[in-house]
C-alpha cells in the first residue's frame, strides 16, 4: 500500500503543479479541496457516556457563560474562551459556547471550497487518494482528543451533512494542513520563529517570537480565538488559532513550556498518522520539560515534516524537535539564540538530500539569514525589539523586497504572531491585521487563577498599518486577487492601462507584481508583453530558486511563441 501511495502522491503532485499558478493557489486548492473531498470517508465517533452540560447564558452581545466556562469578544476584537473538565465535557462546552463561531468558520471553508475546487475529475481523483489517507486517522489520534472533538462536532451545522458527518468533517479539518502538506510535499506555511536568552534579554530569561504565516483569505482570519484550557488531566494551557480547532499552533502551558510549529520538507508519507497540531497539543498538555516533550514526540508518528520549537522555563532554553514521517532529530544551538524557518538543522537531517534541496531552492534560508542578521545588530533585546523583527519586511542588508515577498520575515499573510515569556507566564498575541496590530499580553498565572483571561500588558501597533504604503498594498492585493481568478477560472477580466499602471505603482519592487502581469498577458495571448513582464520580474529579489526557474521557463515560452 505504501508504494501505491508513493506513486499516487507523485502523480498528484505533477497534476497539481500543471494545473495551478502559484504556491498560494496550490495552498487554496489543495487544502480546501481536501476538506470537501472527504465525502464518503466516514469515521466512527468514539464511545462516550451521556453528559448534560446545560445551556449557556447570554451576558451580552458576544459574551456567554456556562458554569465556570465562558466565551467573549474582548475590546481588541479577539475572542477569548475558557473551558475546563473531562475531554467530552470540554468539547460539549466548547461547542455550546461557540456554536455560531464554529458554524461561521465552516461556512468560510465550504464557500472557499466551492470557489476553488477546479473540476469534478479532480474531486474524484482526490477523493480516492484522501480516502486511503484518512481511513487510518482515528488510530493515530489519542482517545482524549477524539472525545473532545466529538463533543464540539455536535454543534456543527447540519447544512453540510451532505459532505460528511459532523464528526468526520471536524476530524479531517484538524488534519487538513497535514494532508495538503503531504499531497504537495511543500512548505506552504512559511513560518519564522526565534528564541533568545541569557545576555540577549534584559532579565536573562527566555523570550520567543514567532510568525504563523498561514493564509486562506482575510475572512478566515477575521475571528481569531485564544483558548484557555484547564483539563482534568495534564497542565493548563493557552493556545491561539480559530474556533473549532483544538490542536496547537502556538501555545504556552502553566509550567512555562511553549510550543510553536514550522512546516518543513523531507520524506514522503505512506499514510495518515497523527496530525502535527495534535502532537503539539499533547506536548503542551502533558510536558513540563524539554526531555518530556521529546519523549512524547518520539512515541508518536506524524505523516508530514515539521519542526516544533519547544521553549522551557524549567530548562531555561529552547530546542527544535525536527520530525519527518521516518526520522526525528533534536537541535540545540548551544547559544543564546535559536532561529527557525522552514528547513532542518539537526545532525539527523543535515545530510538529508531533500533538506539540502529545500535549503537551496526555497525561501527558508532568506528568512533564516535575515533573522540572524537582525539578532546580530543588538546586544540586548526588549519586547519591542523582538516585535520589530517579526514585522520586518526587508531583505538581507535591508535590501528592498517589495510588499508580501515570501522571503521576508513579515510576508503580510500571517494568521497570527506571538511573543512568549515562559518564565513569567506571559503570552502576547497579535491583533488584526496580520502582525501589524497591537499585541496584547495575557498573564497565564492570573488567568488560570481567576478563570478569566487577564491582559496585563500591551505593545503598540505598527506605524505601517496606518501608512499610505499599506493602503497601496491592500489595493495591490485586490487587483492580484482579480488576476488570480482570471488565471484559474477564466473569469472575465480586462485591465485598463490605468489599472495596470496603478497595480505596478502600488508594489513596484515586488517580483509578484510583474509575475502576475506576465501571466495575465500570456493568457490574453500577448506573449510579447508577457515576456517583458517576466523579464522585469527576474530583475527583482525573487523568493526562491524555484521561482526563478519558473519565471525563466515562462520567459522561454513567450520567446518561443514570438518566433
């Protein structure tokens, strides 16, 4: 079976590469199609005892309570939720408190699916492949997590039962990133993180900063949720993501252990294993030290290649747990700083051919080097210094990249960004938009003592958020979306000379600007104009060697058509 999956994986990757236009669109089509094309792969829910949690009480608009649990939208537009109890009980409470939120989040998924699944043929092809993957999924998710997810699923909308049962849908939503990553074997989530300690921080204590560069549209990122969990077993913890999601992307527990994840690239998977966010959740709930975190990671099998940055107050340091479907490595820089992008650094993977290729061909090394450069520019870092790095849009030696370049630390696509101080149990989270809004700092000691999210510090918004350049970026992004729709689906589009000029002026230093116009002209049959645009794109700071090769091939195609 693993050999069959390997070859299907290869075939599918080439099909998708041929059909789609860019990495961003690969992400849309793969991950959203995956959520839709689980149609006939029903998964039996876990066995649970009946539990009556009662009904929530509405305190005011956007504020509900249920016994000690609550959901409310704070003054910064971020949803806060506190839940406690046994797994199934927690899931039911989660669902009862946030049923409108989780249903709205699924509406967004399904609407995106309807927009981006290319064809019936592709649906049938992916359905067959995904069915092979997800049949083994429940065996690789701990019963506790299944029960919690099952509780939440009962508050999903019945409108989409034609797709699959509520439990099947939500379980696969938790694996969507992994399945999309496995199908495409590409680091589609270009996150950047770093840790500082000792002489590099004012109090010598550990400080971690991270961008979670995950983008499926502005609507998806609108309702962010910080979740405070006080489980009947394990440690209390906070994590930041969206409604209906119980895995961990960025989190901190009561013992001062933090977890953040970064996608990478290595071995091809042979089937469904534990979703990486569920592994991160298990570590956050049950580990207090790096040794305990590594032990948990070793006993679990994941089916994508990811790095987990583990920060530990008790150990006074941070390490990287690097996992692939077949190997695990642990990397400790042995220095006061640790940087992570989307490639591996441990001895386990240092000579791995796929990892070497990934470093050479992807944008990972550019962000890694830029963080290193910025960390070398100061002797001591404050919270604001860390924040400025997370918001940095320049290249090495402050070179201009344009806005939204994947080789920038700040790609202007982040779902969220966090700063973590494990020793003092402070968890700072970004507010909209991207990592540009205010950061609000939760004191987790006070939060779990009072069973209420307690904000004690704030970090200011970026000046860029209120600049003319940001307005230009939003206008650029709107036109880029129109061109993408035209390229993917042939929607009617005729850009005027004024619109083209404005599109260029709004982001003239970005290769993406000219890449998109080149593809627009090429599809319109104007290979001469397309050739000029691709030539302009090649003069800019490109995101990766892979992008350069794609642009050069497109330029050759134009030249061939001009003969």
